[in-house]
C-alpha cells in the first residue's frame, strides 16, 4: 500500500461545523430534518426535505457500503501524489445518505462495490485550536475503525 493521503486541514463554516467537529471527536455527525426525520449530507443551513431550518444533529452509526469507487493512479496535488494509488469512493451510510470519501486499510485492488466499511478519521496538526478530522472509511474489521486520529 502507498502512504496515506495528507489531507489539507478542513475549514468549517456555520453550516459544516457540526460535521468537522464530530469527525474531530471520532464521530460522523449528520443533519436530520426534525419534521420529517430525513437525513441529509452535505451539511447545509436548511432541510432539503422541507426547506425549513428545523435541523438537528445526530451521531451516525459510522457504517455503510461502497456504492462505487475509483482508483486514483495520478494526482499532482501536494499530499495526494505520494499516496497514489488510492481509492476514492461513494459510501452509502446506514442512515441513507451517500458520502464521498477515501477508502483506507486495504489494497486498492481489494475494494469492491457493496463492501461493508466503517468510519475512520485522519486528524492533522493544527495551530488554531480546532479539533477537526477528515472522515474516511476502511473495510469492516480491518483496523482501528472509528476514532479520532485512527489510521
């Protein structure tokens, strides 16, 4: 396996803060419409179901399945080039939303559509006092699973 992606530090705004802070704690935090119970991702200021701002934040199970993926063999961006080849995937979370993420903890050729995965988090060093991490996923049972800074 190649080295891991060295993700740039995320920056949060008022809509995304719950997602990034949750990841920093080793949790996937999703938004849910309080009126309909519909989960949504990407984070936003209103419910996609009702166009109302009655949104609540819920800690997700952190598990799902690979919907589709691609193996990246070339990327010139700093922090990504050294990690080639790496897997980018859409993962269907158990809560019914789909997230774009990175699959870690296995060789790229071992990733399959429908593979069960669990959340893992890459925390970078920060000098601003924030405790954010980048959510990523690994095959179930292959490593540390959920936890801030897990690799």
